[in-house]
């Protein structure tokens, strides 16, 4: 066995990467046996992996119907059929429909922060399941999922794009194709944290474009734009405009969290 490994290590052309992959898979299986399942937030023991315990679960404020069909925000009462909020009627978005899993609050807020800034992807499988459920209608009509891109400097600093991680997870669960290279930032934007609605809109207006080599991939395609948190919708709006300008037949927006006006907190 040692001789075989040594031979592989000495000869990089003889399958080192497949050996590495096999070792990584074996390590994964071993970790599954050794690490007992626990709540992904408070580490309380559970029966299954990638889940929350009951008390952490209770802090998640899932977004349930009745919803504004355009903005995906909860409506105060059900009038039956498709309803549009006053906000969407006054200022219709470029995208067709937005849907989000839950409000940006409680344990979810901390988990999203960990995903975004903390280099911890522990919640990605749970988030993927929630997104697949909240976005079932949108994903059922989609040709492609496109994550909102980070700018190059932020990507270098964080080393990953959280929206791309969620898109890959969705692809694994639903089979809907995804492409992280469709959208690109055309200029640097300042962080949206702490900006007002109008400042956010100005900050991201015209800041996104479809990559020249990707235009054919989205022409006449129904696209689901994926982001982690929708605050004012300014980023989603700017991305949707870029996708539609490049020929997408329709753009829907799917996000993990929604910051509603009554819980206006900057992510
Ligand atoms: Zn817990």
C-alpha cells in the first residue's frame, strides 16, 4: 500500500488527484461517524445532521402567504388569488417575482453572518433546503440560477461568494443549472451597510452587466437571481435590469432573508 501511495506521490501524472479525492471522501465518512449530529447553531445533540434544534428553530420567522406576488413581502390579509402590495403597484420592480425564506432576525441573522463573513458554511445544506422550498414555484419555471456577484476585491478578501455557495447547493438539490459567471460587477460599489434606500439605489445603479461571453447562455432564458439578503431590493433591481437588457426572457429573485420596512436593519 505504502509503495503504491509513494509511487502516486512521486508521479503526479499517475492519478494523484484521484487518490487525494478518495482520501478526502474517506475522511468525510469517518468524520460523519465520529461527529454526532448537533444543532448547527447551539451544538445541542440532535438525531440528524444539518438541522436546528427546536428552540433555535422557533426564532426563525418564516415568510408565509399571503404575499405580494411581485415583492414577496407578507400582506396583512388574504384577499384570495394573486395580490400586489401598494408598494409594488406604486413602483413595480424590473423582476417578475421575489421570494424569500424568512425575515432577517434571530438565529438566522447570526447564521447568515457566519456564512457571509465568518468563513463557516455549516448552514449551507439547511439553507439550500429552505431555498428549494420557498422558491419551488420560481425554480420550477427556471432555466438557470444566477448568483449576485461580489466585487473582485471583496471576493479576494472573503475567498468565496455566499450567493454562489447557495446556488451550488440549490443545483445539487433541484438539478436547476447555475452559472456564477453570468453577472459581473462593472465598477466598485461601497458597502450597502448603513445606506438609505435612495443611496443604495444610486450606489448599485448600472453596477452590473452580463459577461460578454455569457450573453448567449441567458438569451430567452428564465433566470432566477439568487442572493442571501434582500434589504431594499436595489441590488436585485440592478441585476435584474442587466439580465433583461442582455435578453433574459424573465427574471425572478430568490433570497434567504428579507429585511422588511418594519424590521429595517442593515445586514
Ligand atoms: Zn439550537
